[in-house]
């Protein structure tokens, strides 16, 4: 049984053939018009190979380009000092590409590598997409990274269970910030997204803790706050693991109260199982989850940071809670730290 043709002509092979053909065309033109057609266009396929080809093919193509240069040199009618210098530069470029290819640990073309990183970033964001909520409920989240980096150590995972009547969300802060924490956040967000939908609420944080311990990362700890809300009754349970406390706004009094759940940081100690703190969201109430970047600043108490954040939230929600969390993340906290917040609001009847 013959193999499918696509196995022999993959994207990398097709790209190699096209670039190789382009180089061959240059050599042929130099052979027929040695005094009119320059050999320097060979640089273009060589440059594209560093962007498009895998490491092994890039090295092979650089060697192939050097052979093409040798042929082009043979067909030159004369070799002035300028021509010799140009050939030396071209051979130097081929050698540089070979050295880059031999030292490159990624093993794929530069453009493909960048597209992979973009895809990974988008996957983190996709795992934090919030499920659609029934009428009468608003759930929004927002995140920003330290220094505006595309990767961050803060992320949100969410799902629903029991036919959409129970909302499960977790806001997580991985040790480190910005790009340094991005790779760990990617792996942990994937694991937590699966655990959140597969395990009962009381097993989610212990399972995440066990996952982190087994990874044995050098900076292998994280904090998290987990919220489970019954959207038919408004009853909720909050569990935290070394994370800043959630905040509950009571519509009846117009005041915020801190939901003081306790739990140890994830990834440090085995067997931790945080106890839930329960409550109920009445019509008009709101619940705010956030990371420490929202409330911690050098030289300031975290309690003062929480007060400042809640005051800003109150000022932003004068007319409506829609879009408040996005404005809140942009307005408060340290720009030198990753920031994330999630708002659950039960609309007034």
C-alpha cells in the first residue's frame, strides 16, 4: 500500500524545493549572463530559509547555497577585488546560518516558532474564556501583564457543570511575572482547566497542588482562589490557596466585605485541602476575585491596597457593572506586576 503523497511533500519539503529552485535559477542566469546578472540574489533564498525552514533543513540549505555560490563564481568572467569581497561575504553568511542552525534548540523555522508562541498565548486566553451565563448574571474577567508582555503568570480558568446551573471559576497567580512565568502559566492553565471540569469542587485545589508538587519546578508554587456559584440560588463557596481574599459587595448596604477563606500556597506542601467559606449572592450583589498585583505595591499594606481597589470599583460601578473589571485592572495595582480580576454580578430584578 503506497503512502499518501502529502507524507512526502510536507510544508517544509515544499518550501525547501521552492527556495532551492530559486537558487538554481540564479545560478543558471549567472551562467548565461555572467556580466549582466549578479549572483547576490542568492542571499534572498538563504535569508528566507532561516525564517521558514526547520533547523536540519536550514543547515542543509546553507550548504546547498554555498555550492550554488561556487558554481556562480566559476561562471564569472572576471574576479575583481569587489567580486571576491562579495563572495567572501556570501560564504560568511552561509557559515553563519550553519552555526545558527547547529546551535538552535527550537528545531523549527523562526516564523513558525513565533506563530507557535502566538498560538500558545491564544490558548491560555481561550482557556480563560468565560461560559455564557443565564439571564440575570454577569461574569467578566480582565488581565494585563507586567510591562505589557504578551505572556503573564496570572490566568483565569472557568467552566460550568450540572447543565449550566453551577459556575466554576479559578483565578491563579503563578510565581514570577511577565514572560518568565508565561511558560509555567501555560502548562498549569491547561492542567487546571481539565481539573476544574473533571473534579468535584472540594477536590480541585488539592489536585492542582499535587500537580505542582510533581512538576518540581524551581519556582514551582502558585496561589489561587476558586469560586463555585449556583446560579439558581446565588449560593457560593470560596476556597483559597495562599491567595488574596475575595470581596463581596452587598447591594442592600452598599458595602464590601472580605471573604476570609484560608489555605496554603499550591506546590509547597502535600495534603492541603482548604476549607470553603460559603455565602449567597442576592440580586444586586457582586463578588470580586483578583490577584496580588491588583492590591500590592512596595511600601503599602495589602489591606490598604484592597481598600483602594474596592473604592475604585465602587466609583466605576455607579451606573452599571458592565465593563467595570476591565477598567479596574487598568486603573489600580502595580504596572510592574501581572494583574487579573474576575467579577461575578447577580443583576437586580
